[in-house]
């Protein structure tokens, strides 16, 4: 997995079938001895800290992030 940076837009795959992936903006990168966690402001208005597993986080390019912004 590629390490992301503060300000990066990401998409996280859903853990349940039939649910849409979540998109958000990284607010903080937290390094641990056992890996990296991210504090994320999600597009649904929530904020959380999570440690992604392999293949669950996708960096969004500028065009992808803009396409996901329906405001």
C-alpha cells in the first residue's frame, strides 16, 4: 500500500456487499511501529481514525475527487 499524505483524497472499499465505497480527505497521518493510520474527514460529515488493510485505500486523482463532489 502506498502511504498517503495530509490533504490527499481517498476512497475506501466497503466492508459489506452492496454498500458504496467511502470518500474523504486525510487530516492526519499517524505512524505506529505496526503500521500507518489515518485520521479522515469523510464526505458524509463524519471523522474517524482507521488503519487500512492491503488494497482497501485508493488515492483519488483530481478528476476523480471532483467527480465525487456532488455539492
